[in-house]
């Protein structure tokens, strides 16, 4: 199969997965399943491309392991921390209230738009899987080191936040523990950093530049769409002045030393 054929096949798989997710949403009335399906679907596409593409076996094995491992961790986190036993995410509650007519038809369109985004985000995995030559050892090593740092950092940030929230004494207060002392969104920063693994893993491929779609799209999404803007809006609504003080002292994205607050 050509690269374009594989892309179309990946899009079709993502569309099928999102159709199933839409049906689950319809029955459970919880559209948060779209986030789980997006994360899991990327791992499915990475593994499929690794199996079906005719690129270098080392690159295919590495992209399946790295993208699959990242996908499994993120999907499991979303499942157990945002879906099971939790109310529907506020974003989707607002959409449900806004779409008063033909709500399910509009959700179907939304889910299928996410299927297309899944296919586009998976393009870096496809480029890696199609690269004909083995990766240069320095680039391969750098890719694996960035992946370890990014996925480990994101998992650590998620764990630190979950531990903070368990303590009733912290209700209404902003987490400043661990990585959250240096960034208001360390989980988002490490999520974005993870996507730089694939340009390095694709180094030397004729289509290498297409792998830059991953970090570019993720950065735009986190900074301008559903990442930081929505999260900070919710934090200001629930924690008010405490979060405003946190905003003044702490980097929004890239971890850095906090500023001292004026007395």
C-alpha cells in the first residue's frame, strides 16, 4: 500500500472507532469518551502502520512501541480519572446544552471531525513507518531519550496532581507541589515534548518535514483551543484569587523557576 492509501485506511479505522464511541456516548450521555478514543486510536493507528508499511523494521518497531506506549498510558489515565465514576466533562455539558436540536446528529459530526484529527495527528507515525533506511543512531537515541523524559514527566505530573487532590485540606487551593511549582501545566508541556520524538525518529526520511505536524498541531491545540484556555477558565471559576496568584508567579507552559510574589 502507498503512503496515501495507508493514510486513508487509518482515517477509515479512526472513523469506525469514533462511530462506536458516539454510540457509547449516546447510551451513557457522556461525550468524554471521545478523548479516550482519540488517545487509544492513535496507538491503534501507530501499530497498524508499523505492521502494514514497508519501511525499515527498526523504525517500525520503535514507532509501534513508543506511540503505543504513550497511547496506552494516556488512554488509561483518561479512562480511570475522567470517565469511570465521573460526571461528563464541562466542555461537553455545555455543547449538549447549546445543541438543543438534533443534538446526537451534531455529536456524530463532532466525533467524526475528531476521527479526521486522529488520522492527521497520526501522520508522523506513518512517516516513520515508511522511512526506507535505518535511523541514524544519534537521532534514534535522542528520540528515545526525549520520549522517556516526556512520557515520564507527564505521568509524574498527573500523579502529583492526583495525590494533591486526594487530601481534603487542599480543597479550593491550587496545586504547587512538584512539577506544578514550575509550570501551571507541566502535563501539557510534557505532552507536547513527546511529539518531538517522531521528527527525530524519522530523521533522514524524504517526508521528514511532515512529522512536524505533530508538535505544531499539539502546541496550537494546547495553547489556543481546548488545553490551557479551558483549564484556566475553570480554575479561575473554582479557585479565584488563589489561582490568580498562581498565574502571576508561575510559568504557563514551559517549566521555569517561580517568581516571588510582591508583599
